[in-house]
């Protein structure tokens, strides 16, 4: 099958080509570094499928153009699919598949790294020593042992974060619309409502998909419910946090540490080398200026194991569609609720 692959980097070429060869799929993969949006859909001309990443625009306009070009499959190299207009995809008869599972350890271990980086200020210590400054002033941290960690979303990644933090001797609180029985088997872990988690956690880590219901889950109101000095970590989706509200929370001292691997408007910034550019996003620039903020470029997933899993599943998804097999990782459009007659 001929597939236009968007938003690619050299590592995407390497892992997808390896998976394509290992499975003897022989798909024709045409790689584009360009982000998919309506004006770049011409790059998919002659292709039956497109393969996209988290910041590609797979909205209504894009899908309608692609359908007219003969595209019948959208293949996501991600778990989340909030960038796809599922209703339009159904209307134009385009199937959508995703990577439902990849190494959850990649993200979970990264979360713990962010917690330790913010707490023990490794970045400051590293830069000081390189400048022959061996003072400890300003590097004071705290013991994780005995802290309460609140985990919002207790799926595969959230469970592993809980297991690791339990190993540090932390108390665990969870919030999830669909409780996971594995969570309450970890130490003293227990479920509470969201205000209860926010008000009693020293560290809060977000591990939930983005839905219309939880857009800006962290906002001025929920930040006001948090313990003063809380550490807030987000490696899920940027739109879970109202960035401007988070900035006010940092200024007031309610948020004492802020670590994000994702950002609301990241499609214009992350995954790019902008070192010779003037970044026009004033909110992002202000956020970077705080000494208690750690921002990384959506790299939590970025391990050999995770990229292997993503590439292998992506190739299998394409092959299943080409051969008419059941689409094991298909994303279904939302069901429409109709009023009773």
C-alpha cells in the first residue's frame, strides 16, 4: 500500500522501515517532514493511506480533501486521537487506526525523572559545577519518602508511575472515571474524588487522554483547590492544563514546581529547532522564564522500545486494512445520542 507519512524525523524513517522489512509488508512509505494540514494534503496524492503524528491537523477540512484524493485510511502513530475529526472521517468513509499500546515504561520513567529534576534541581547543579560554582545554596530539595502523590488517570502508565512512587515510600491517591483494580493493590493506594486528590497531594501527575469533558481540567478553580507548593506534572496532553491559569498559580505560590512535556499550542513549537528564531508565543516565553518550571519537548515516549512498538503496530495496522482483516486498533466515531420520539 502507498502511504504518505507526515511529521517525520530520521528516527521515524529508521523504525518504520525496519518494521516494514521485518514483517515483509513491503508498503511504499513516502516520508514527509512537513506537518499535515489542508494546504499540505497534496503530498498525499496517489496514496491510499496517510500516517500522522500528534500535531498533524486531521480536521474536517483536511479529511474532506483527502477523501476526494482517494485516501481511505488514517494511521496514527500515537495513542491519542483528539486531532482527528472522527465524525467527518465516518462521513467520508475514512477508517482511523491508532497505536493503542506502546511501552508504558517510557512515559512513566520519564515522569519520575521530571519529579527528581524539579525536586533536586539537577539542571541547576550541573550548570553550576560546569562554571566552577560548588555552592549548595538554592539547591535544597525534599524527601519523596512520605509524600502523597496524586495520579489522575490510572491506566497502564499511571499504574507504573504509582508502582515506582510506592517504591520511594510515597502515599498514593488516584482519580479516574473508570477505576482500575490494579491501583488499589499498590501499597496504601486509594481512589478519591478530584477535589480530594488536589487538596491532599504533594505531587500531582496527569495521565489521562484529552476529551471535550476534561479540556482544561487544570484551571483557576482546580488550582485553587491544590495544596500550596504542589508539584504538577503533565506528560499527557497540553490542553489538559489552562496555561495562563497555571502561570497565575506559579506566581501565587500554589504551584511550587511545574513540569510539562506537552503544551497547549505545541504544534507551533515542539519537535522543531527554533534556536535561530523569535518565538512568537508570549505565554510560552513567560512560562520558560520561571526558575521552578521544567519544559521538555514531548519526549516522554522517546525510547527504543516505545518507537519499536509504535512502528510495528503502525505497519500491522496498514497491513490489516490492505488485506481486509479486522482492524484491531480501529478508532470508532462517537455515537450520536438521539432524543426519544
